[in-house]
């Protein structure tokens, strides 16, 4: 019988499956990466035990600490009623976020989870903003009226280097037409102010452009605000821009400032 394990992150108490079982090991490649014998340290005053972690996995601790409210759906709106933040409640998104949060997740699977989340989040971000063209095609059963995403207006994907590259990896497999514009920022560790070292934005975005800024984690908000200012200097308006991110700190800043 599985022993209740309290992972490093608070409020995450559950009984994990028996990873020594071939059934659980065959469910998904994610589960096969767990050790068959989990090392635990018991506490005398509690029935729970804490999963120990090796030094090689401690680097994930800072990342996991940002994730407490990631799966909660919050919908702050602007003064004109527009939704500013949307957290999709899809089970697959919750699954891959959980993979990222787990300190035992190995690096190859961590990157795969990031790419899968990018695919799902870009799908959600594009739900209501892709222009379509109507026409007719000859199907095996006769003539059919159809709609295609208009390839003449590619979605501008702006990954923030370098972490944004993994999140934008599958953008082309979701969107029929995309164009990539890279932005690179470095941060002063003392002042925490971002400085740009790479800017591949166009001279001017079109009036109908749709811009997805891709950055896995928003902490202080300095980098994403600097990126948004550069994009707006290229002619894009707030209503044309969407930020695709996995982890954000709550109530730190407002994107429509």
C-alpha cells in the first residue's frame, strides 16, 4: 500500500502510485523516470513522511516555489471588461504543470513538459483571434463549404530567450502560419533591471497583427514589461498582444498599465 507523501510544495498531499508495479510504470514515460524505491524520512509526530531529494534535483526547488496558485483560475478584467488573465482548466495542462513542479522530474522530461505546455497554451491563446477564409472543396462525398485559417496573416511568436524557446517549440505544429521574432534579455542581479541584447522585432507590426509573447515564468515582471514596451514601439497595441506563460507570481503587476 502506498504511503502518503507530502512533497516539498505545501498543500500537495496525496498517495502516489506504487512505482514498482509494472502497470504504473507502463502508463506514461513520465512515471518510468521515478525510482522504484523511494527514500523517505519519517516524522515521529505525524503519519506523513517527506520525500527526500538528491542534490542534483534541488535546483528545481526555486521553480516549484512559484507554483502554488498556478492551477487556480483567476480572471481579473480591465476597465473595459476585457479578461486580462485566463488559466485554462484543461486536465492535460494541470498534468504537465505537475510534471514541471516535481523535483524528481529529470531534465529531458522537464523540457518535454515545457514543450507540451507550449502547444496547449498556444492553442488556448489562439482560440478567439485567428482570422479565417471561407471556400469550397471537393470532398469524397461531394462539394463542401469549409473554413481555413488565413495563411496571409501569420501569428507573430515572440519567445523571450532562452527559456521561451522550449515553450514556443511546437507553435508551428498548432498554428498554420507563424513568424518568429526573438527577444533576448539579461538581468542585473543587483538591480533586477532587464537589459536587451537581442532584438529581432520587425520595424512595424501590421494593424491586424496578432502577437504572442512567450515566456515560461513571470517573476518580478520587469522582463515582460520591457518586451511589451518594445513590441508597442513597433506599432502593436495592447489588444493585439497576448502573453503565454506557465508560472506567474500573483498580484505583482498589471499588464495593461
